[in-house]
């Protein structure tokens, strides 16, 4: 049994089996999605990061199957055509996509899968598996705050930051397509909100596949 009340075999702390869910976090660059994703993985048991397939070359220190599933363009095309991907996109001439089989296996085992994807990927996921998707959009408290965070990272030139700010405006226009909106004033507060969403969604009646048997057993005990 784990600190957050779930073990890893699809059974909650209350002994009731459940189906896992796809937990999507999206945000404009710099709004805190990556930090929140890392915090969730570290602190929430029964949650694992989705591993994407990609055509981009492996970088030093990366491990195939842990960081990405590295495939060539021909194999990627094949995966798209055969419906092996839940969502996919092209980013700077490289292709990225989420293989269906490992996600399905995790959900069936009652494990939740965390997705760090944009609004287009979220849309594709929703089209294929609406009942399993819970989506959260992270907003910065202000444009000035977003710009400050992008500068603080010190990874990009002024021109790149300007491009990210312009793209952020477009990405934010899709906020209404998400189930939940979290405004990241303070990272610990935002984490508490995102954690609450995940905990509540885990308790949804329709995800708790073992409830029928649990209630029947309870009724039998009461009728004795």
C-alpha cells in the first residue's frame, strides 16, 4: 500500500477495483506544466508518464523505451496507418506519438497515465477515448509573469521568447476545451489543485469497475 492510498494492481485503498485514466496536462511554454508533471510523478503513486514514440535521433543518456520509443519514419507512418497511436504530431520535422498498447494495458491494470501534450494531442485523445481522458489546462497568472518565467529559464534568445509568447496566445485560446483550468500563481498551490482533481477523478463511479461486486457483497452480508 502506498502513501496516496492506491497500490499498483488496480485496487484502491478501499479494496475496489478501478480502471485507470489518462491525465492530461497542457499549458503554454513557461506556465509550469513540466514542473507540475514532475511533482505529480514523484508524489502520486499509481501514476506513470506516457512514453512517446519519436522519429528524432536518440540523445546522449536517453534510453529506448524509457525516454522515448525511437523509431524510423517508415515505422512511424506504419503506426499511424494501422491505428497504433492514440495521438501524434509533427514538431520541427520530427514526429511524436503515443502508442496505444502500453496505455491500454496500464488503464486496464488500474494505473493512471500522465500526458504532457498540447491542445491538438488532447483533442485526438478525446476523440479516441473520451471516457478515459481527464484534461487540465495550466494558465499563468499574467503575461508579464509568463515572460519573466521564460527569461528566468535562460534557455532561449529574445527572438525565441517572443515567438513563445505569440504562440502562448494561440494555445490559450483553446482553454475552454479542457475539463479543468488551474491558474499557476504559486507552484505548491497549483500542485495541490491538480492533485485534488486526480484524486476526485479516481473516485468517479464509472471508473470504479469493482463497485457492483463490492455493493452486492455488502448487501449479501446485510441480508444474513
